[in-house]
C-alpha cells in the first residue's frame, strides 16, 4: 500500500491564455514521478466572466469550453477537448482526477425577472431591513449559446433563495427571495451571520425539487463526460448538508463508484463546526483541515515564539485524522485573496514535513509550492501588487520521502516548544525515517525507531544536517535538526530489515505543552 498525495493543480492566477489543460496534460508523467496520486483540477465549467473566469462564478454547468458563451468558446483553461485530454493523461499516469464541484450559486444570468424579496442585514441575514419589495435581477438562465444541448432546463428566480444585486435600482445588497417552499434561508449547521446560506451571485435554492433533480442529472452527465475519480466540493458551509447527502448518494449509486469527496468548510478557528458538519453528512465526505492550515500560518508568522508542541491542538487531523485533508496553502489563502493567510516561505519545509510524513490525514500540495508562481493583481488596499511565489526547494525530496519512507509504526515526540520529531519504523516494503524539526536554533532529539535498525546508520535526505546517526542496540538514535528547518533521516545503506505483525500501530509521546 502506497501513501496517497493530492496536488491542487492550479492557483488563482494561472495564465488566462487557454493553455492550462495542455500544460496539465504534459505535466502528468512528472507528477507521477514525484509521487502525486491525485490531482484536484480547477472548475471546468464556463463562468460569468468567460475566458477570464477562474471558474467559481459558474454560469453554465454544461459548458466545459465547447460553446460560444460569455464572449468565448474556451474557458480560462482551454477547450473541452483539451480538458478531456488532460484528464486522460493524468489517469494514464496513474493519477486520480478530482473535479471541483461549484453548486452554491450561478452568475451572469441571461435575462432579468421581477419578483418579491426581502432586503436583509448582510451581517445578520435573519434581520430584515424593511418590508418585502419587488426587485429586478438577472435570475433567468436560458443559455442561448448552447441551445438546449445536453439539458433544456432553464433557471428562474424560483431556483434561487437570494441575490446580491437589484438591477432596477443598481443597488448591491443581500435579498432573500420569498419562495413557496419557505420565506427564509435554508437550514445550515452553524449560525454564522445569523444564517450564511447566501454567499454570492444567485444562491441556488436546494429545497426546489426540480433543482435537485437537474443537479443530479448534471452530476451523472458530468461523470460520463469527464470520467473524474473524486470530488472537491466548494463552499459547503453555505449549503445544507441534506443536499449533498442526497446528491452524493445518488451519484455514487448511479456510477457504481465510491467517489472520494472532500468539502471546503472554511472555519479556521472552529474545529467544532467541522465535526458538526461531518456528523450532519454521516461521514460521506472528508474536509480540508482549515484549523491546521491557520496554525501553520500563525506558526510561520510567530517564528521561535510559537509552541510547536501544540501545533496539532484543536485540529481535524488530531480529532478525525481519517476525515482530514491537510494543506499548507491553497488558492484562497494565497496573497491578495480575501482569505489571505499564507504560510511564510521559511516555514514551508517544516509545514510540509508535518503533513506529508506523518500517518494522520491525507495531504494536499499546492501547485505554486511545487513549481512557483508569478502574478500581478490588485490588493485589498486598491493598489497593484506583483507577487513572486518561489517553489519550496525541499518539496520534491519531501514528496519522495512520503512515497518511499513514511510507513509503519509511528512514534512521536511533541514535548518541546521549539524542537519536535517523530519516527516511522517502516514496513515489509518500505524503509522508515526519522523526522526532526526546529523553529528556533539548531537542536537534536533522542528518538526510538526500533531495534530492527540497531547498528544501522541514517543520513539526512534533505542534506540539512551533516554526518550520520547510528541507531543503538535499543533502537534509539539522537537526530539533529537544523535551525529553523527540518531534517529527514533515512537509512544510509541497504538492506531493509524484515517486519512482522503489528508494525502499523501508533505510539505517541505527547509532552505537556
């Protein structure tokens, strides 16, 4: 059994010249060599901004870069044929493909409608600001460029629970559309903003049975067309879990596939909300560990003032490791984004060691950390900013360590504020490793890796620490860590010892933090 590793195969500012699917296709063999086993692709559907759209402003779910709509045939990433070629290339290299599913809203409607709605406080959506009023909004989606191909379903205001723009008065506000199935918002698992059903654009009304049936039809069409292996579910905190419970059950039953799914429930300081959502979905999905990502961000900012011994406290990885997808950064946390919380570059080797080389969680690597990125955009201060994201030099070696060494019994020493470590004893097919890191001065950690390794020498795979470490007769060694970085100690020479039963049990030595 090999360790699975996901790659977010895009970022917010990928080139908008339509070449991305071709680049993905060509990159597939290299990703497989690095140990990537799953690729999360950006949204593939036509957005309201056409070829400029990153994809989260969904206009037409059935347009994968095939129809002349919103000013272009292709999407930002290329054409439908190029998308399918990229998917086949990834799968041909042994990499599963995760489709980004964006079903919270639609944008860029074709025609306006006039209907009754209630203006509400944007900071507390259960608080009305006046009486119901007639508003005009772009809630009619007829898709003239597609002409009914694949689906003849047309969206109207009855398919939405809210909008954020009154075209008649040119006002931006939050309006709750008064519907026959409820003059309120859908029930969610938290009370943030009173009710956070509405996020942006035209918010989809999942209580409308016709909407649910259309989205189930689309899900089956999308799987038949693209052949994805798993799903990343966008903005699930704004969608009633009842919808995805039904949608996933019917999609999995119809395709006959388990279809791994990970949801984006972004609540950095509230692991309790993630646990509540998992319960509400009956564990049908995994979730990105937003609390851990924020801890990594804070640790990178605080430097030697951060207590590394508690880095996993109150995270999904610590409480539900079987449902945690771990990450260092993503398209929302990168600089200039609304949820900006990037991990400082110096700390990224430490952060990636924490998510790649431990047994808990399913790690997701961010494309710019592997290949770098350069872009210019307007920041929250209104000014133009040029951003260079350097690739993490150690990341290929860390991926190799996950692929080849991070297996078997795990022992942990998170008993110090500045220097922590763990060992993986290995298994019948893989050698083990010892990982030790410091957010302060150079240090060392005495750790047990097992008597099977007695007398063997280990060296630092990353080349951060010089010399070798010899394991004593009791299976212990003293492993150095470089200042403000990480060392990954692996056997210096073959052969690999033989392993018996029980090599996968964890033994954690958590110190007082």
